[in-house]
């Protein structure tokens, strides 16, 4: 976790990420898909287009969720 990361995110934002990401299991609900992609692209500092919700895009969604989980874990260590 860099100082830049700590400056780009508020404690409240990371707390929200922790709460939401803990509720995501093996199935990503379309209700939170936009939220996941928004947080993922902010963490990796990119403007990737949001993938569709079809099975072929599963690896993209998995990457997004895992990136958020790792970020939250690093934040609290």
C-alpha cells in the first residue's frame, strides 16, 4: 500500500468496500457489478470499459473482485 493509495481513498470508502466485498460470493449480482467495476478501475488507476455479465467475462469480474479484496486486506494490515 503506497501513500498515493492512501491519499486517493478515504477511510469511509475503504470501509464500504470491505462491507460490500465481504458479501460477494461466487456469484456477482448485476446490482453490484457497476460498483465493483468502478472501485476496481479506481484501484488500478485505469479506465477499462466495464465487461458484460456473460460467462465469457467471468475472468474480468473475478480479477475485479480479487483486486478489491486484496486492496482492502492491504489497507487494514
